[in-house]
């Protein structure tokens, strides 16, 4: 463990079979605890406790499955039916979608990044009491179809949740094209008492109405049926208002021009094997990324970053 200005680099355990934690409470004024342990299904995970929040991140997919501010309800929805199996996506939290969004013939939906085990390369205890964990996607067979690239992902937990996906084109002569998305599942107490502000007037593709191009002509969106919308020119913040929990969650993003709003509703919930039949009542996905006409085209040597920040406040 080396100390810098608030940087605590942890020597990671050689195996995840043992519970291992580093409690720097005694060594710095930033109380906190990072625990490495087998999670559900034996998949390795990190548990983070700080003075203001707790969080969980599975190494599979560098998947944030929990973010909860002290004294508040969790911000993220996790399906009770989620599978936790190597190579299978986890249902809920913040799936990391790369290098394509949606279905692709002969391939997994939403790309391959979320199905691989990522490496941790640094954990930092921040002067403000937060914790930042930095991951990278190790080499995997699917990457052979692409120019040389680095995929790095950082998760910072504290008073807010910040997730940043950085793609670097390491090729000397080939361009890199991809879609990316942070497919965030937000928790609500009752979908019928929740609404989404910030997309009024936005043009979107309606995936539950034959991919029709439409304009949202209401300022506040209520969810009362299966909803699957890809907003194309949507660089701004979106806000989820939850009247039941008396809170609002602001979804800030940078480096992303697309927003997706998804709720499977009754019939699709029944068709999803890793999602409870009634769980549509307690979630809505507000996703941030670069999809379809907003796909990223990265010249050799260039990087692009997609950043998400979740900020919750009382109504
Ligand atoms: O983001 C919305 C969406 O593309 C929906 O069409 C639905 O398929 C959802 O993602 C979940 O996809 P997944 O592959 O995680 O089951």
C-alpha cells in the first residue's frame, strides 16, 4: 500500500476466495472500508462503506449493483431474479454497454463488456471521504475484431455516484467506431407515482411502436405502459421525481448525446427470465450513452469519455 495525496493503492488479494478488507479509518481522516469478497453466485465483488454512503461493485462487468446514501433508500434497482453467473449479464444497477447497444445477430445483446471480469488497477480514498475504484477491461477474444483499444472505467462513490467510461483508440492507423451506454436502473417505490423531467420536446425512436420517430409533446413523462424510447439529441440532465420516496434523482451526463427510457411493464416483465413479474413497478431505466446516429467514431490515438453522475435530493 503506497500513500500519496489521498491515494491509497491497495495490494489486491491473490484470490477472491477469502474475505479481505482494508480499513484505512486508522490511517487517514477519510473513514472508509473496502472489502473484497465473494458475492452472489460466488462472483467476486467489492463492498465500499464510507461515512456518507455504501456501494457494491461486481468485477463481472465492473457492475455497480448498489449505491445508497446513509439514511436513504438505495438509488439503484436490482432485480431479485438476477442471475449471478460468469459470462451472464447482471440485471439491475449500472450495466456497462460497449461496443454496441441492443441486439446483434449471433452475439449477446448490448455488447460484450458487461459479461467479462474486469481488472481493478487502483482504489483511491479521496480527501472528501469518497472512494474511487478504477477498472480496465482485460484482453478478451472479442477485442480481436477491433482496432487496438483500452477500455477504462472509474466509479466514484460519496455524496453522489459518478461512473466514467473511457475508450482509447490505441491503433496507429485505424479508426474505431462503437456505441456505449451506462444502462442505469433507478429504483422507485411506485412507478405510478414517479415522473421524468428534462425530455420535453425531445425527438425519440419508439421501440415499442415499430421504431417510429416521435416527439415528446409533454414536459413531464409518466410511465403507464411498456416504454422503450431512444432520445437522439439529449445531452442534458434528466430528473426522476419520486413522489412516494419524496426524492428526486438527477441524471447528469457528459460525453453522451443519447438518453434511453425503459420500463418493460407487465407482459415483457413476464418474458424476462431474470426479472420479477411485478418488478416493473419499482424501477425505470434512464440510460446515458451514444447510440445509433450518435455512435462514436474515434480517430487513431484519440480517447472519448462517457460520464454519468447521479445526484439525489429530497423533494
Ligand atoms: O435499454 C432498453 C433495452 O434496449 C430494452 O430494449 C431491453 O432489451 C433492455 O435494454 C434490457 O436489455 P438486456 O439485454 O439487458 O435484457
